[in-house]
C-alpha cells in the first residue's frame, strides 16, 4: 500500500456520553436506552446527547433555531480546532446520513399549521442536507471551499477519502472533516424501512439508535511529528449484491494491511445492524484481536465509524477499521502512529 499518510492534528466529539471527546468512554453510559415511538405505532430504542439546549454561544441570530445535528457538528469542530483557526484555503467537509431531515420536520410543521404554500428554500432537500455544513462554515467564518456529503454509514470514510485526495494532490493545505447525526422519528422510520428493503432483515434487529458528531483535523504527513496518529489509507467501494459486499471488504482489508509489519487490531461496526454477521466473518480472517468500541453508546451510523477511528487514534495502536452501509457499500481504513 501507499506510504502516504495524513496526520490527525485535532479531534472533537459529541455523543450520548456527553459534550467533548473526553466524555466518550466505554464506562460513561449508564441506564437503559430511551424508547421512542416512531411512525407506524412501533417503538425504537435510542440514546440521545444530553443537554442539547445548553449551548449559550449559539443563542444568537441565525444560530438560534438550528437543529441538533448542526449543534453537534459545531461543538465537535470547536473542540477539534481549539485555538488554532482554519486557514482561508483549508477545506471543510461535512458528512451526514439521515439526521438532517429534522430540518424538514422543523420547517414543515409551521407550514402545515398555517396552511401556507410559501416556497421557503428550507423545504428543498439539497438545502436540508447542506444545512449543517453551511451553518458550520458560517459559525467558523470560513470563506474557503466546503463539501456536504450525504450517504449511508460509510459516508464518513468517503469524507476521509476525499480529504486524502485533496491534501495529497496539493489542492488544500488541510481539511476539517465533520460527521454528524440526529435522532428523529422520521429518520428512524426511514432507516428501518430501508433495512427491510435492502436486506430483508428485521427493522431494528436489536439496534439502539444514537446521535452525535465527530470531527477530525487532517494535514499532510510530517516526519518530524513522530508521535502523531496517522490515517495511512481509506477506501469505499460499492457492491452489486450482499455476497459481493463481503468480497469487496476482504479485498480492501488485504490491500490496507499489505506491507504492514506491526501487530494489527481491528475495530468493526457490529452493533445490531443488518450486516453484522457478514462483517464479523470477514474480520475474523484478518486480525486475532477485534472489538467494537462504544457499542454501548448505540448506532449513529457514520458517526459511530468516526468515533471508532478517534478511539484508534487515542489508543496509539495500529488499527484496521471497517463498516458497511445500506447502499451496499463497504469501507475500510488503516490508522496508526507508524507501520
């Protein structure tokens, strides 16, 4: 595999454990998950971010009514950046799955009550899914390029692959990658229906839904920074069917571990999702030590994948990471201080 790597120069997170990456620990979750009633009269188990309304610095102007997904993105980015602002030439990449549809619920409710038909821009899907990205850039005062990506659980890895391409091809000096999700009844109903259609599996299959965000600040590799965690490779591949999905993941993991001489761990995405058995079977061929950090926090789809990547960076180990998405996409990455 290529020796070109990206340095992880900052991290931030919001999770059901609390606000801040230091709160994201396996022992920080207490009590049973909350039961949420969703469309169709069924219930789903959820874990929410505590204290969603406690952000005083967002109690101003355009940010006063932002949805939770935007608050999560902003807070993770604030922690990630610290007191080192992005350069104007840096690139911001925000990846979401289904959480942004809370904006549709927020703005459609008044329209339904008032029986108005005014074509507000917020009603258009592209605006809804771009909301977290545009609000984050406005909050940061960032004038540079930005991307809003929408996808399944693999979209966070897709954002990392895009950042890698931009940085290694000298199209940007650094990237801020933020992944965020928010729980809503509409989101859970949509995901549950998609699971049934895509996999013919039970709607939830033991899954506990979660919300939150994760942010990573990425820069070109620098040999002088010997102790910094690095992303050595990242790939996302589509598959024509579910059996091909497993073959894709095997090929991706084989390519990433090629030439690696240090012991490897593997962090997988099995948290009650529809691809658990397939992903576990593939992972068992590649590493004797496998785990799923923060599984007790719940399944936040692309955010969970980045939480695991952040834990890999904190562990100082060399870790293979895997996840699969409902659009029949497999994703894998290699993280470590050195190979």
